[in-house]
C-alpha cells in the first residue's frame, strides 16, 4: 500500500486540485429540500462503470493525489463502492472520504467495510439539532434517528466523523444547538454549507447577505473554543471574515485543542474550479457540484487535461477577471466570492457574489463618485 500524501503542502491549483469530488451515483432514498443533484430513487444506467471509475481514479492520482470524496445521491446505493474505495486507497494511495445518506443502508457491517478498506473520514449531514428540523429539511421522517445511529457506529469503530450542515432559513436559529451536538458526538470537522439555489435549492430558502455575515462572525468566535475544526463551503468570504475578526482588538487566541484530523486542511483557500473539481455520475466535469457549467467529460478526455486546460476553469482561476465589487475587492485573492452563487443568482459566474455584505474600499469610493456625478 502506498504511503498517504501530506496535505499540508501548498500546491499550484492551476495544475492540481486540493479536492476532487466524484458523484458515484444519483440514486438516493431521501428527498432533501435543497438537493443539488435532484437525486432519484434508482441509479442512472449511464453512470460510470467500475472500469471507468478505475480510470478516473488513475487520473485523480496523477494530480499529486488530492483529497478524493465519494458523494451522490447516496454512494452506498452503488454495489461496487467499496471495491472502488479499496482501489483508490490501497492501489493509488489516495486519501478518501465519503458522504453517504443516512438510510437503513448505513449498517454496522457497512461501516466496518469502510474501515477495512482504509476510509479516512465518513461525513453525515445534520441539518437540525432535533428530528423535527432535520427530518423536514431532509424530506424523510426518521432520517435524524438514522443519522444518530450511523454516527454511533462510526464512534464504535473509531472512524473520524465529519458533520455537514446546510444553512438555510429553516435552521439558522438552530445553529448554536447543532454546534453543541457536533461537539458532543466527537466530530473532527464541522463543514457548514451556505445554500446555493441550484438543483432543488431555491433562493427563497436562503438567508440574507447580512445573515451570512453574522453567521460567519459567529463561526469565527466558536471556532476558537470548539474541539473540532470548522470549514465553510460555498462561502469563500468566510476567509475574509476570519482575517477581519482575528485582527480585532481582544479577539484572543484559540483556546481549544483540536481533535486529530487525518485529512488535514487546505493550506490556501479553494473555490469553484480553483483547487476544487467535481465529476458527475455520467462523467461530466464541473467546477463544483453547485456550478453546473460543463468543462468536459472523462469518457472523452482525461480529468488531468480538463482540469488544467478547460477555458472555463482557467477563467475561474484568474481573479483579475472578476466583475463588480468582487473585481475591486482588496480580499479577492483570499476570497473571490462564491462563483456558484453568482451564477445561480445572476447567470454570470464571474459576477459579484450577491450574498456577500462586504463593501470593498475601492467600490465604496466608486459609489460615492457616481452618486456625486448624478446630483
């Protein structure tokens, strides 16, 4: 078995992504309100075969062995899932994580198989601190209880736990209670997703730009005191908020020792198509699962060539091409705004992130000048 790569070194995102996510199937038994994939109950007959999956894994390994995530749909609805995971981990030395749905397929035996093949982390979604909130969001009664049972299996077999939470108007009031639950279950990472209105997700379910800012400031505060790491997804402006909050007088230093996290964290921020790439169940390559702009297909071209040479991906990595206030923001290299949210709301993936409340200094000056000019 190959040695696991160190994920703390900085890599050139023009050449190699930090994270690759493969939607191994669209099949899923749940009916989540926000589902990016618009999952279905049965597998798509066009999904990549086992041999095609192995070729994809070969390509992923050629890109300096990034973090590799199996997602769906529900990955556990793919019968050859653990064979693919074993090939990725034991033959290609990839650090592999998985995000299955909390269904009756999450058995102690399935979790044991995951451990035997060497899975680095298992992620469950938790969108409420109680069954009423979580089950409403997941569209299936009993989902919360199955999630708690699955997490108990992970703890029993000592597999690192990641918890994913999608912030929406349905649960923004419940985030503090969820954060405590994540602490008590022994998770190593809380990945907080900020809703993008794509797939089944709709703009009416999103929190406002000001609420985004408030939630991110709160995450910065609790990150110092929680034993787990916190990662914000589709919220690159969390990096800007984090820097600003740490520069405030009296912000203090982190006080909690973090639980061991085998996968580590990206040494610099990733964004849609910039350190991050997504492969659909039929092999289409996208900047992320939330930005459905096709960049190629792995049945026709290698993932390596697509990631490095796609015009769309090259444009997304060029921060000088950002528009609006993102284009003049002093934090654009650190942040860059959610390209997926910009596309979902405006139709232009290089436009400003409409759910960022920050007003860049240069943009404020421009607005003042324009207001004076109109007088």
